[in-house]
C-alpha cells in the first residue's frame, strides 16, 4: 500500500503526457519496482559518461559524453516519476515497493556524483557531494520515521540536484570557449554538496522545532 502522504509533490505528475506514458507502461506489464531499478541503470550510464568525459576523448567526444550524461540524468528522473505513477495511479504497487522507491535513489545519487568527480579529476569532491545528497534523504526519512510529515524542501532536493547537474553538463559542452576543462562541473559539485548540506540542516532544524512543539 502506497502512503500518499510520503509522496513528493510533482507538477509533472498531473500532465497528460506523463499519464499516457504511465498508462502504456502499466498496460505493457512493467512493474513499478522494475522502473525503480531501471533508474539505477540510467544513473550508472550517466555516471560512466561523466567519468569518461575527462579521459581525453577530444572536444567532440567529450561534448557527446557530457550530453549523454545530461540525458540519462533526466531519464533517471523520468523513472522516478513513472514508478510512482504506475504504482499509485495504475494500482500496481507491491509490498516491497517502499524499498525500491528509496534504495535506488541513494545508489543513483552516488553513481552520478562520483562519475562527475572522476571526470573532473576530483573524485573526493564527487563522493562528498554524493554523501550530502544521501544525507538529505536520510534527514527526510528520519522525520517521517518520527511521525512527522516528510520534508521535501530544498534548496538542493533531488529535482534541484538533477537540474543543476543537467544544466552544468550542457554548459560544460561549450567550456572550451570560456574556461579550463572541468571548471563548470567542479563548480556544480561544490554547489550541489554545499546546497545539499544546507538542505539537510534546514530539514533537521524543522524536525527539532516540530518535536519541541509536540513535546
């Protein structure tokens, strides 16, 4: 049974194209868990593309890899959208659905940010940004586990992180014209990491305030 109170609010969920796509997936027998698992595959491709973009593929090859990474970051988000829609709107939820709804997201964050870190020559920065991304989800789930409404606030929640990475990857395609290779994505890692840390702090402060109010 899906708990709708713990569902991230998304405007795209109410669009006709999303409803049609979710309907097609449900009609084809694709399960929500399979879609969630596919999101890890998309994140793996994105992370691998970002990592390979720093391995001297030439300007054209590097640009193609960056765009491939950006596209699969969005594929990851589409999987995150459709798994919930197939589970709820199409009534295909499974008992282990909550596990597959959360676990692949944590793996995906680490794969993408680690790949970016490797690509720009700062793997430790990529892992730090990935860790901060995981911490945002942990803080949200901590509040939910304490009986509080889930807090999806930013400034660097999952949709914002993926928008940042996608935009930075596209901008990095044109990097040879205005900066040293890796500059844009390195800055994006700093923004993602610090923004995710701030997000976790804001959520933790809100949890504490609500617990004090209840007490």
